[in-house]
C-alpha cells in the first residue's frame, strides 16, 4: 500500500461580514484542499478563490468537482427513495411502477457523474 504525501495549504476565507482570514488544510492537491475546507465550513463562509490565484483550468475543475458532488448527492437521494419504496407495504406491481422513473434518473445521474469525472481528469 502506498501512502501519498499531503501538503498543507493555507486557504483564504472571507466570512459573511467581509472579514478575511486563512485556515490551513492538509490535502493531496489545492483543489482537494478547497473542497475539504468548503465542507468543513459547511458553506457558511466562502473560500476566496481570487486570493488563491487559481488558474482558469483549476477554477473550471473546482466547478466541475462541485457539480459532481451535487450530482452524487442527488444520486444518494434517489437510492434512499428507492429503498423506501422497496421497504414499503405497497404491492410488488406498485413498487415496480414507482421505481421505473427512479431507475431512469439513476441511469442519467450515473452517466453525468462519469462525464464529469472524465472532464475533471482530462
């Protein structure tokens, strides 16, 4: 098993009152550090990408990664809905009928995630 070395990135933060400060975040890459910090702050503050000096390519990758995470959250919601349907007291034919549109949404979301991953890593 190989272990990757993590770098500590100082992430500039701007709170909702306009105060600027930095927080250190260990990560494998600057993009990962920004995403981890975003999660850690629970989106109550914005990461100041201008102060980071991200390239346009990095900004695009960050946007794609955020879109991928949002799509994955939607997919998880579909999985939970599917579980609720299959665990319900409805007759089997009703469950199958209710699952059809969810299966199609699941397929579309998985395809979108694959496309986003391909674009992120290209």
